[in-house]
C-alpha cells in the first residue's frame, strides 16, 4: 500500500484554476486531471498546433478555454479577470530548444514577457491564493562537467531556450519579492526533467519522432543517440505540481523545486525501447541531416529531486519501462480509433491507483 503524499481532493473540488498553456502537451494532461478532481479549470493558450494533440483528442477544454497570446498584456488581463482564480499554474511557453535557436526573439518574448504579463495582471487585476510558474531543468548553467543540479546551482543558458527559462526564474522572483509575496500571495517555480507521454507530436521531441515513424511506416533517425536525460512520464511531474500547490496554500513551501527521476537514460535506449513496442525501426545519427546551424544541446543533464522528496514526499511513481509501455498503449489505441479522452483518463486513474487513492 502506498503511504506517500496524497492529493487533497476537497481542496481541488470546486477550486477556480487558471492554467496557462492548457492546449500544450503537459497542459492538456494537467487540465484533464484537474477536471477529473472537480476543479473549475480556465485555460488560456494559443490554439492547438497539431490536430492530433492531447488537447483535441482528449477534449481537454476545462470549464472555459480562452484562446489568446500570453505576449499580449490586454488578452492576459482579460483572462485573469474572467477566471478570477484561486490557483494559478503558468505553463504557457515556447518549449522547444531547437525552435528557440531558430527563433530566439519569439522565444524570449513568449517566455520572459509572457511571464511578466501574467504576474503583472495577477498583481493588478486579481490576486489569487497562490501561483506556481513552471520553468525547466534547462535553467541551469550546464558545462557538461557537473553532476545532478540542485536548486541552489547557478542559473544560465548557452542557447536561447535555456536562457529564456533562466530569465523566467529571475522575473518570477522579482515579481514575487516586489509585489506578490508582500500582498500575501505565495509564489514558486517548478523545474522538471524531460517529460514524455501519450499524445506528444511536437517536432524535435523523441516520442513525436517515433510516433511519426509509426504513422509513416518509416524509421526514427536519432540526432544525438548518446545524450542522456532524466526521462519521466508526464503524470509524475504533474503530481509534483499538484502537491506543490497544496503546500503553497499552507504558506510553508520552498521557492523552487526540481522534479525528476533519480536515473537518466540515453536517447538511444528510450527510442529503441519505444520503437520496439510500436514496431518501428531506429537509425542512429550523430548529427542532423539538414545544414542549418544547430543549438548546442547538452550531452548530459540531470536534476537532483531530493528537496521535492523532503518537502513534499514526492518521488516518481512510474519506471521507464512502464512509462514507455503506457505511451505505446496510448498511441496504439489511438491508431485503432479509441475514445482518447477515456484512454487518457484511464491512465490518470491507473496513476492514482499507484498512489493508493
């Protein structure tokens, strides 16, 4: 029997939650989970980029889905006023390293000014009970010689995406210290490792590449097969965010936490395991076939989740093999025409059963 931390269902039932980025991969999974818990979810995000994304297939609209751009202060102000949230989870972002390398100004505008727009609106137009800003494990200055990063490690970024997320941390601290915490509103940031799960078709992401190969009867070409990352199922960090919000509402929570598994695995190991479950071939490459300048992605990246264990009792619940099996099952059921809202809810329920809830 699991004796770890639990979800306070009474807290979430009926709570008004503003979730930015609800049409994205992680945001859609969280939106559906919060709906499942009885929360009144108000989503604010751009329209879904992919017709087969989780937000569309699982119909993750929340109580009200507001399509808008986080870079437009007036749209953010209107969304905050309409939602009048108790809880704010900020996930809207430009989330891709290579896209950030190609489009740095858009990436900085979205990740920096989008965050500033939201925090400013929360201070000026509606003050919630707590705010959690989701950043990334790539906020750390990574020269490839350091072990797992703790929350006290130096922030940095050698490419636009990582730099933008490090700056997002600084902006959040500035608004928290200057405006929100003095008003009695707890604010924190969450930094999670590489997240995978069913329904992620984003370009330049490993699961999306494998699934596209399945649909096209092709093969997966790996640009950095030896790179290692702290892969985790999307429900693991989302569970961490839920616990973090619960702790923030007690007024006794840290300002930032890492969420990631204790072990990392190479791109090749993950791709070949998932490809095997889906019947897809894998080809290894050390460089991408196109000739455009490439972002300098770190070969190794690990975060230390010790503080999340001590502060929240959080740890990952799903090992890598189970994670990849759940992903394969999600996509095979989609391929066979299943109701993907129910499939996604079934995986959320299975995860809750692992928690003993």
